[in-house]
């Protein structure tokens, strides 16, 4: 339904945000795009949906990673919910106008009937102001690789029709945030299933299905270990996927929650400093290891130029709250006002200092 969605947005001028499963349905760098919302979504997307007076929800589940505290989610909005599965409608959110049906067909019918509306200019401008005030960003480091930096470089170096897969963890969220998704079906993510190890076999399947397209698996060390034996299959069958392993020797997302909510008490989240380039070499696969920021672009060029399967082992230190966490972050069960903008500061605190919030 991507084509119908784009036509609807063009006709109405309504800003659009997506869940992690919907990335690519509308260009993430489009003028009305709010990118991804939710726990690790763009701050401006979460602000916008919580200030909206109408939410048109197309094929979404309103899961907890999107809504946060359910009773406070977009509480001033009316909801129109289109979904093929009637069990999803009114399951988590009380809907004002339920529509059971195919999203593509529903959008086609709406496009035939809806009239262009020109009186939402102030709203669109407000949303644009939020986008400028709260951009997705990262801070480069002189000596260590910052994963968001690598992903930002790779998205511009990859082919326009490249397919990207991920496992589960910090790398998954950083890719969701910093990859430029412009078309549907370019993104392979286990999403709500939370399946570590998904990235490698998903990339293999995509490469076999589309042998002439570039397929890149961006993985974490924990997820990559789940199905690392499939490198043998890649070698034997010459499946030329490119594996970028963000290797910080930790189960990074679990460690992040330990740091945030459990006084940094470690529950076997340190994996050890594995050398994935050497492991790939043992399978007969071209590989290399990088550690420094200046190595990023040359290594990515070598990887993308190589005709066969490839493993790029990207070593960087796990840092706790200083710069090792996925930000922004809405803690589970909280509202968008509790968004951690950085290591220590919340949106609530920021707006209080500006006199925009009195609660």
C-alpha cells in the first residue's frame, strides 16, 4: 500500500510516522516524514502524535514499544483504525472509527474521496519546528568508532535498492534511526518477535530471492553468534551477503537496561572479545576488522566492492550512559514526556526549563 499512502500524504499534506515494521512505506527523508516513533523513535514523532487531534492508524498494533503508558498515549486524539484483522481493532486503543479491511484498498477509496485540505499549515510548521529542535543525532569520537556514524555512512554508500537486515539489539535500533529508508520491502527485521539471530539467515534468503541486488546484514555480536554457522552455507553456496558486525563484546541492549534500571548489575551480558574476522576466515570468507573512525569508509568500500560474502568486524568499546546507549529512549511504561533526550536529561525537564510545562 506504499504507493497509495504516498498519494494520500501528497494530497492531504498530513505528517506521517511509521513503526519499525513500516519503515520504507514513506521515504524517511521525505518532507512530511517523522521517521519512526516509539521507545527509540524520533522525539519529534512522539511529540507530534501526542499533540495530534486525529490519528489515522493504518495496519498498526499499538504495541507497548509504540505507545508507552497506554492511558496517556495521544489521549486528546480521535482514532481511525484500518486493519485487516478485526482482533487488532480496539485491542489496545479505543477507536472512534474502526475500519476492517485491506489498507491498500482503504487508502485507494480514501484517495478517491478525500479533498485536499489547506488549513493545517500551522500544524505542519509546528511539526517542522519540532524536527529542527530534536533531530536524531550522535556525537563522533576521535579514537573509537561510533556505530551510528558507520550506519550513516553505509546508507549513503549502499545501492539505492539495497536490502538491509538486522538481528535484535542496539544495532537494530541504530539502523532503524539512521538508515535512509525510501522504498518498501528493503528492510528485514523480526520486529515484535524479537528474534536474535534473524539478520544473517534473513539476508541469505533475500539474496537468493534477489541475486542481482545488494544485501547487507547489520548485526550485533550477540545476534551474529546465534546463527554464525550459516557462514559455511554462504561460502558453499556463494551467497554474497555483506555482514557488518557491531562488536562491543556485550549484549548491548540488555546491558543498557541493566545500566538504566538495575544499577549496572550484570547478568551474564559480557560476551567476550571475539574476533569475527578470524572466524569468517576459517570458513573461507573474506573479512577484516576495524577499530578506528578513519577506517570506516575505506573498509565499507572494500566490503561493498567484493563479489562474494563478506564479514566486517567493527570493534568498539561498550560505554555505559556516556555514549553506549541508544538514545532517545522512552522507559517502558512511561510517557513521551519521560523521553531520555541524552544520558541524563528528559523532555519533561527540558520543557520545564523553557517554561513550556508546569506539571
